[in-house]
């Protein structure tokens, strides 16, 4: 009787254990490790830059009167971003306009004199030489009037340069002058970029260019934003660096990709072919310092922590397993919950 009681006790404990394990397995969401054909990639590190970036410089000399935008401000196309003292330019414009009026008056006088000379010549009162001189004076007055008008136009254009206009909409990246500072022609004033058009610049070895050109697709990884973005386009520059034997590749981000700015680190994963890889959901991975692991759930519902060696990410939510798992083994999708069940 004692042996029978002990057997019933052990059997009851085992049944309760396996029932508890089975219930735990039911509560845990799992996914099998399985082989699938995915894109084979080549990765290269790069830096984000703006496809449209420029530095606005002074087109006239003068003192900075007003600065309307600072670093980080958003500017619309056509807005005034800076003003230079216009008093000197205004005086020059006024002088040019006065010269135009003077030249026009001299032209009117020369034309009247030429008309009178033609009438007098027709009546034989003056010589041909006198008529020729009147005609030459009139033509000279016409030329002087045209030159004065051109000078006034140039002065008006220079006066317009006292207001520095944004050539396109964007964000101010750097301000290079202060109010009251004297600037000369060509002095850099502000640097800006268009955040709607960004790209990643990477250097790729020449032996990889053929594969990249055959599959012009890429995934852009932005580690600081914990984001992966499908590239809008890939352009290989038709030139090579003689020292490194590499070529520059421009990988364009989709338009208006938020949170991206010039100088950010990025990693580009170029598609270079297809390969069968053992994949698991990326959410199943537990990372502790340099160690990566998953919670493996067996057919009896037992949960075990197992270290794995991981490869490249595949898409947005899967990752390759190089070692530590076999195809068909199930991993817990919620590592935190799996860890509680294990304890």
C-alpha cells in the first residue's frame, strides 16, 4: 500500500507539472524558426546629407542691419532672412535716377536740334557737315541715355540685394554673421538645407558595384532613430577614388522623412541577391550586453533560455539565426513573459 501511495503521489505531481507546463505554453505566444528565401545584402556605413544645401552670401557690401532667422528655424521660399543697411545703396540709386533724367533731357534737346537742322538743310540754310554733326550729337545723346538707364537698373538691383531672400524652403543650419557686422561681397551669411530631400553617401568597393547595379534596391538603417527605411532610389557615381578603389553611391531617402538631418550616421543594406536563411521574429531576441538569446519552448511547454548567434536583419521584424537554433524549434515572442514563466 505504501508503494502504491508513493506511485500515486509521484504520478499526480508529474501530471500537475506537465499540465502547468502545457498551460504556460498555451499562454505564451510562440513562433517557429524556419528557413525562408530572403534578400542577400551587402552593408556599408555612410553619412546623411541634404540633397539640396547651400550657403547664402552677401551680394553687396554693407553693415548687417537685421537678422530675422536663427539656427534651427524653418524658412519658406522667398522669405527675407537678413537685411543689410540700405542707405548707401539708396543714395546710389537716387544718383543713378538723377543721371537718367539728365541724360533724357539732353537727348530731347539733341533730337530737337537734329530736327531743326534737317529742316534748315532742306532749305539750303546749313551745310551737310552741320547736319551730320547734329545727327551725331543726337545719336550720342541716345547712347548716354541708354547707359544711364542701365546704370540705374544696376543700382536698383544692388538696392534689392540689401534684403537677402531664401532661395528655397528649408531649415537654417548655420548663421555666420551678427547684427552690426560689416560684410563684403561674397561674405557667407547663412547656411540652410531642405529637409524634404535627404540622401546617404556611402563608399562601395569596386568589386561590389556590379551586384549593386544589378539590384538597385537598398534598405537604410538609422540606428539613432531605431528605424529602417526603404530607399527611394540608388545612384552610383561614375567615378572612383584612385587611393581606395571605391566609388561613391548616393542612396536617397523617401521625401520628408522625419527626424533625419545632415551628418547623421546611417547604414545602408544593398540587395545583391537571394539566399535561404533561418529566421525568427526580432521581438523574440533578448539582448544582454554582448549576448543574444531566445526563450525556447519545447513540445511539453518547458521554457529554456538559449544563447544564439544572430546575423543580419531581414525586413522590418525578422532576423537571421546563424547558430543556436534548429529549424522548427519554437521561440517565445514575449521574452519578458517567457522569463517569468521560466522562473
